């Protein structure tokens, strides 16, 4: 006799599962609609990423506060993931400046609460919807030291720009000592193997001071509009 798969008491039958998944689509749509409508007037903006685990006394936290404050005083809204650590530092610095401080919050084990420095707060259940908001509304990416989530966001924007699915914006890695090993691996392994092109390494800029971050962003937009062109807007619609 052919073996049979036993019924699990907690398993939804196929029809009930499909119904549940269909309704999930509306929740996903709602996250996109709320994000688009809420952030429509938040421009120009810079998305800042980094570890949730750095406390306020950590140098990376303190540097992030200064970077965000300078950006906010320079007219850029600051978008973070809304949690603790570097995200809190980004919102705190933005709050000290003159532009909006935005948090795109999601519930995670190491991000059990929203930080209190947000002028605009959105809450997401789905990483992919949240990540679209980071990209769609950013005129630059500032990537502080961080873990897997930070690497995920860095790889996401590099892939989108490399493949032409998103517009070219400054992608700034802060902390040459922290990022040097990864960048060396990019060159020695990815580039040597032909997995990336030499020009792909130019998509990133490494900075070590808050002022260098600000100067890199302002230099990039010195002779171009900080807003997206009509062609770039179409790309952002197709993210």
C-alpha cells in the first residue's frame, strides 16, 4: 500500500487556507496605500539604516544623531526603521533639526517598541512593503554599522540601482573600519569571479565623519534636481 500523509489537527484545509491568503492581499494593499499617502509630501528624504543593538552611549549611535541632525537642518527629512539603536539615533537627530522625522515601524524581537522621536509613524506587518517605502521616498541611503537587516537593506538598494529598477542615488557606508572587510571581499571574490562589474563598486561611497556624509549628498545633487525626474518616477512606480 502507498503511504498516506496523516492529517495534522492544526492544518487548515485547502479552501480555508486560500481564503485566508486572499484576504491577506488586502492587508498588504492597505500597507502600500497608507505608506504612499502618508509619505507623499515627505521629500526630499534620506533613509538611514543600522543596528538596533547599539545603546545611546555607543559612538555609532552618537554619530548617527549628528548625521541626522545635519541632514534635517539641511532640509532633508530622515526615514528610519522606527526602532531602537541606530534607528532611534536617526529619529532623534532629525527631531533636533527642522525637517520631519519618520519611522517605518515593524515588530521584531530586538525592536520591541517604537522610539519616541518620530513626527510621522507608520506600522508594517510585511518587510517587503516597508522596504519599498524606504527606497521610493529616499534621495540618499546612509548605512551605518549593523547586522543582517542592515546588510539586507544595503543589498536591496545596490541591486535596484545596479539593475536600473531604481534611480541612482548616493549610497553611503559610514565607517571605513567596519565596512573594509566586506568591501575587500566584494573586490577579491565577487569582482574577481565576474559576479559584479568594476563600475558596481562605484555605487557606494565610504565616509567617516558626519560632515563627509552631508558633503557627499550635497555634492551629488549640486547640478541636478534632488527630486525624481519623470523617467525616475516611472521606475519608482515599478519597484
